[in-house]
């Protein structure tokens, strides 16, 4: 009898890659816990899922993120949970306000903050708290144009909302998540109202001005997008930075190489995205019966396209479990593919690159501290929530 995997179990979260290998070899399309979801693990099959939104609907996000106990969840109604043509309209409007210029405009500010945060990496510290969370929180705060004093709330909001699963952990957990959604939605509406009264040089004002073919975004559409921006932009970058430091603590020769050749930071980030990127799965729901790798998936099934497994597929990459800065992987499928390719990819790459340049320039190396590495328990993204490190000068 084949092993049944629970993709949210602590042991799976701590090191899912051996399980992904087992899936690809013996059961590339199989049902997993929780919720009898169908996991798709090979590159070719994952790419097929991403390329065919007509068969694999993004309403899978709604099924995963808006179970009956939660009520309204902005994530489940946002850009990432829509199919064409509704997705096409929203993406064209959002792109006007969230193009390549955002990353280049913010890069100098990110470098200054990274230098400031790096000065606090003294002794044994929790890297997630001291560096990996404040950096992307600042970036999101700049994009939203909010009071920096509110940045401390971002991680709590993100952790609560992204902890949504088919069943709440407890009645208290359910109440906390619902309260957080109401609190965050109310706050973002206040931000939108303020920018409507007094526009500023920020993304919220750009979203209010955005117009394509005479159509503009509704207030609810803007709020839903800002929730995705806040949660996605914070969690993914935080986890990418944490995963990066774990790898570098294990391979100090890579740190030395980055110190000697700073230009390698960009290809390093690309390979890191493939090797251990934060986005592990994308939920989809089947609109019809479909067969992948000889396995038939019924219509109306929740499917997890395992990006992190596809990025280590032996059929796609030679020696995929080896980190190779010269591989030229360009991040693999970490940011998705096609119509749903991540709109924040340039921003995430910039933040990780700048952070890496600053840290390798300032320090001679990094090593794991005595504290246990604890990983999150979220369906779509994976990374450390507690990471004790010691940097050497």
C-alpha cells in the first residue's frame, strides 16, 4: 500500500523534498491529506495544469481559502483566484500600477534599510524577526503608503489569514482569523478612502487612477488586490530570505564566492527560487475529467500543482537536488506560468538580491544557532518562522 502524505504535517513541512521525489517516482498524481486533494508532482504535469486554466480553474484558491467556517476571505476573490476573462481585465488594470518601475524605484530604499537591519545582526539572533520580516514589510508599507508604525501588524495579519485550512485548529483560531480579516479589510478601505480624497505617489493612488477601455477598479477589487499584495509580498520574501540563509550556513563556499563576485547575487537568487523557493503549491479545481500520468482526476476535484517538486524533477534538471549557481534555471516554475505568472516577481527578486548583496558584503559568513528551526504550516508557501543564526564579521 502506497504511503499517504499529509502535506501540512510538521515532518513533511520540515523537509518535503524526499517525499516529492517519492511522489514523482511512484505516484506522480495521487491523493494527499488534508482533504483528499490531488497532488501533481512532475514538471510536465504541473506545467500542463498551469497552462490550461480552462480545465484547472483558479477557483481552486476559493475552495482552499474560503471554507465554510471562514466567511468572506479577500484572498479567495482576488486576482489569483480568477480565471479569464475576469482575470485578464483585473491584471491589465493592476499592471498599469504595478509594473517594472516599482522595483527600480524602491531598490535604493531597500538597500538602505538592509544596511540598517544588518547592523542589528549581532550575536545569536532570530533572523526572521530581525531581518527577514522587517525588510519586505517596509517594501509593502512603501507600496501602500502607510504609517511605518503599522508594519508590525503585517506579519500577524499574514500569518492569521494564510493559516486558513479546511478545518480551523480550534474555535479560538477560527474567531481570530475572522477578526483579522475584518480588521485588515477595514484598514485597507480606510487607506483607499484617504487616497481617493488626497492622491499620493504610491500604488494605491495608481490603482485608483488605473483605467483600461474606460473601466476602472472597484473599491472591493482594490482591497482584495491589496490583501494579496500584502500577504504574498511579505510571506514569500520572508521565507525566501530564511531559506537562503539556511543554505548558505551549510555551504560557506557559496558565501565566499558571493563576497568575491557580487554580480552573482542575481543568478544565485534565480537558482534559490528553483532549489528551495517559498511557493510550494498552487491550488486549482478541475472543471472536467482529466487524465495526468495515467491517473484520472474527476471534475470538481481540488488539485495541488506542486511547484517545488516540479523544480526538482529529474526529467527537467540534471542532479536537481544540487544547488548550482551556474545552472541558469531562471527560477523554474516558482512564479507560476502563463496568465497567472506572478505580478510581483521583479519586486521579490530585487528584494532578495539586494539583501544578499548587503549581507555578503558586510559579513564573512553565517552559521546556524542553537535554536530549533521551526517551519510554517500553510498550504501554499513554506519557510522558517523561527531561525536562529550567528553572523561573523
